[in-house]
């Protein structure tokens, strides 16, 4: 039988192993005379010694060095002339050689997993000459494996997932254990797998380590996680083998195998009728043991009498059905609603349709509760019209509101005065009739938007609001007038028939068919010889000259009265005066100067003359100022108080007084009783030097001239007083007179008074007394805000 090269090498290894096990651990040096030995750079020579590979068991724990093998050369005659030396990996440190006998020993414990073989070189030398007697040769010491390493799961612990309800044999995960021992020698590295914990739910393939399900219909909702312990054992699982373990956590993932179910067959909720639109009425939820997308549901109203009133949507986070209002509720119209609601899974797994329909139904009853509601107007906006010529008290229109509650409480009306600050309108509190309260003017306000309040009689806190737009109809009550303030000029060299101004008119009224104005000169101006007026029939008129040339020296300004009539019914007219100035114009007819005084000055007046005139005027002013100053200095001794500034010619009393007890500012008795004899008193604003004689007493005079006489007397006192300053002085007197014809208007004593006095006359005193008229008047029973 012919052996290949590889098979031959294996054969040699087996033979060497057999020899080492049988005690033949020496290296047999064989003389090989038939095979040549090649050395680099030399001619071919014959090999004189050869040895085989050495084998050494790992993990030797003895006290003596471990015998490895023996080297021997056929040149060695045993007389000690040959010595052996060793070099290479581990020489002298791990492996030593007896230079006389060639025996090799290992001095340290060897571990195949650290290094599987060592390559060394051996040489035989002549002891005397120290020259090699054999060529240096290389050999290998291989470490023979023993089962000293257990299998290890380098990737453990493991986590894995498998869908619930999976069939038996569904792969979950594969685990792998590694053994550091030599896989080519014996069974030290041959691993088998087994499951120590996790039965009977899971199993493991002994050779591959693949974990599979072992039971059908494992339900996540019953148990969603399992802990497995997997063992790997070498020596093909035989006794004496080493083992290692790892854990595998298996989680059952969810599938949609549970249909949604409502916990109750019916629900009931109470809702107030005042709940706004889009408010949440209720939240319902169907129970689903699944999770994630398998538990997603949709809700819908499939039947009932509230299909258009309510709607249902889903809360994506909680999977609840949210019922909201789509229309306003009205207890008086309908007191309850019934809804049939369906919940269904959005993602259905066809494998589990046999478990039943993945939807459920429930009934929701909504009870509407009565709420005291404010009055409701028959219309949200009332449109009314009234002429601006309407008299006070004219009826404009009527608003109506009612209590929507079952009690149907009576309603009282009022106007929100914040929308009618000028109080143009009134409303009857019982009937809702709106009338005018004062004269209207369309040109001031063409539309009045007011708010009417409707209040329940039994519960005034319930107030409804209605809105009224009152349009004021126009009448022709405004006369036409010039559209603008015209600045009209005429040139001195104007020719007859020359246009000097085009005028137009405006009217604050707003006639339906537009304005039509007619222009003419007034009767007294129609026959003037200076200007004429031409009506253009298009709401404009033209002013033209009638004569040739104008002179500013004769007349610099002309006033032309123009009569304007509108087309209203009845028509109104007005006279507007056009001011025309005569001006000096250039060749193009553009006014240069319209100052008539320029002609009064002499034509030959030079600039020097003008300066001389101004100098004279300034000199006169200086002289006047000096005279006034000297007169003031002569009067200074009359005033003792040198600290007072004489320029303070206005004496002010910013003192409200302290009532009748205060006599510091002035004599109150003297002001209130003009018929008593009053002592002469000096002015308070100056220090008197000479005492006055007593003044004549006041005579009894009529009340209607009391103020005039009082001021006149004070004036005469100031005029004849020698202690007064040499200039006018303004004095104020807080004097109200003896009394009022209307007597007191105070309401401080109204509550305690039993007077039957009639205050209806207050309504005739104008708008300033309107509030008092409303409070104390005995008019019709109207409610005003």
C-alpha cells in the first residue's frame, strides 16, 4: 500500500505516540547512510543522526524533572568524547539536556493551552576540539493534551424572545460553548448540550445548542418570561467530563390572541345642559389583555338617538373611547340620549379568528340635567331704523326674550349704558319697546349699536344679551356751504369776463340720489359792477370779473355774498361770503403782492430814513421806561415789608377754608349779611399807613343785583385806598349770595324725610340733572341701567 505524504506524517506521529506510551521515550539516533544531508554553501554529505518528534504530557505535577527523551549519535562510542548541547525555545529554562548522555528533562509544568509545542535544536560536539561531529538538527517537543479545561459560554448569559402561542419546535436561540482542550486529540473538546432548568417548556439540541419550544400554546398573558439553564459537557457527555452552564432568559412576545371586551354591558352618565360644545362627556374603555399594537382599538357609535349630538374618538395613549358633545344640549327639548358603541381591534391576526370576533358592544345612556339658563332673545341681532327728525319718545321697535327653563320666569329689560353713553334711547322694562330719549343727529352718529339686557325676575343673576343696530335715517337739516376756505385774488390788470375762482359746495346730509346745488349771487350783490357768478350746473360755479382793471389804492378787498341752495325736500339754503383780494400780478397773471399799505408810504423813502424813524421810536421807549422806574421808587416807603416783591400784582387765595368757624381769610359774616353795619377794614395785601374813616353802610337791595353791588363796593374801596399799590390788583371773593331759588338739592336727608315734595321738575333742567330725575322722578315704571 502506498502512503501519501500527509498519511505518512500521521503514521509517524502515531508510531511516536505508541513508543512514548510503551516507555520508549528516548530518541533513537539512526544512522542513515542512504539519504544525503544538504548544507548551504557546501557539497552534499550524508546525514549521520536523525530523531523523531517528542511527546510530553501537560500538567505534570511531580517533584522530579519530567523525562522527555534521549539524544544519541552513532559517532558516540560511549567514551565521553562526545557532548550534547541544546538550544531553541525553552532551552535551559524549561528543557535541560545531560551533555554526556543526551537525556532531556522538563523542569517546569507545561500547559498545552499556553503553548502546544516547542522547537529546539540539538548538536553533538567533540569534547576536545569543541567542533560538531554531526550537523545541527532541529526537532519538536509536542505537549500532549489532557482534559483540563471545562466548556465555557463566552456569549452568555443570553436573552431571547419567541412569540406566544408558537408551535412545538419553534427555534428560540442557539447557544455555543467553547473548550480550550485539543479538539484533534481524544474527546476532551467534544461538547454536548443539555437543559437543566426550563423543562417542559423548552428543549435544546445536544450537538448544536439550538433551544426550541417544547410545549404548544404558551400564553404570554399567563406567564411572559422563562429562565433556562443550559449545560455544556465535554468528553461527549461521558462520566468524568468537565461541564459549564449559562442562563437564557426567554420572553414571550405578544400576539393578538385576545379580543377586546367591555367590562360592563351598559353605562350611564349625567351631563348638565350648559356644557359647552366639544366638552368631554365620558370616557369608556374595552379591556384587552394584549399590549402594543395588538391592543390598539377604534370606537364608533353604531346606533342610538344621539348620532348627531355626540361623537367618540380614541385616546392613543390610554386606548379609551372619549365621548364629546357636537351640539348644544337642551333639557327642555330632550332629557336623555342612548348610544350603542362598538370597540374593535385595529390589527387582527387571522390565526386567531377562531377565538371569536375581535370586537365588542356596549350601551351608553346620557342623562341631561336641567340648568337655570339666562333669558334667550328671539333674534341675536335686531335691525331698526328711525328718522333723525323723530321726537323724543318715538317708538323705534321691540325686542323679545324668554326664559328657556321650564319655570318660564318673567323677563325685565334694560339697556347696557356702556353701549349708550349719551342715553339716546330708553326701553320699557316689561314690554321691551325701545323709544328715543333725546334728539338724534345722523351727521353725528349714523348707526347706534346698543346691547339690551334681559334679566330673570326670579333670579336676577341670569342675564341674557341681545344686540340692536339702530340706523338713523337722514333728513335735510343741514344747509350747503363752501367746500373749503377759498383764497381768491384778482389782478389789477384783470380783463372783463376773466375767471378768478371756481367754487363748489358740500352738505352734511346724505340724500338718496346725491346732492344737487344751485349757486347765485344774493339780491344786494346781483347788480354789482365788479364781479358776476355763473352756475355750471355740475355742483360748481365760476366767479368772473365784470369790469376792466382794479386798483388797490381805491379798494384792496371785495366781499362777494353767494347764495347756495340744495335739492332737498324741503330745500335749505345759505349765504357764503367769498373774499376777493386785489393783487399786483406779473405778466403771467401770478399774484406778486396784495399789500395795500405799500402805496401809503412815500415813494422816495430811503433806507436811511427808515433807520432814523426806528431810532426815534427806541429813544421814546427808553424814556418811558425811565419815568416808570422813577415813579415806582417814590412809592417804595409806603410798603413796610421790603422782602415782598412789588411785581406780585395778583393776590391768590388757594384756601378752601375751614367752614363757618374760619375767619382768618375774610369776614364770613360781612359776606353773608349785607344789611349790617361793617367796620372799616384795611386791605390785607398791603400795610396801612393811615386809618380809614368808617364807610357808609349797605342798604337793603334786591337779590338780583346783590353780586353787582357787592363787587362795585369792593372796587370803590380799592380805588380810594391810599395804601393800595400804584397799579391794578386782582382780588377774588368767595361769595355765593344769600340763597338759591331752587333751595337745597341734596339727597342726604331724603331717606329720613317724610316730605311728599314732587321732583318732576328736575327732568326739565337738562341732561345734567338726568340722574337725579331718574332717581327721584315719578315717571313711568322703566328700568334703566
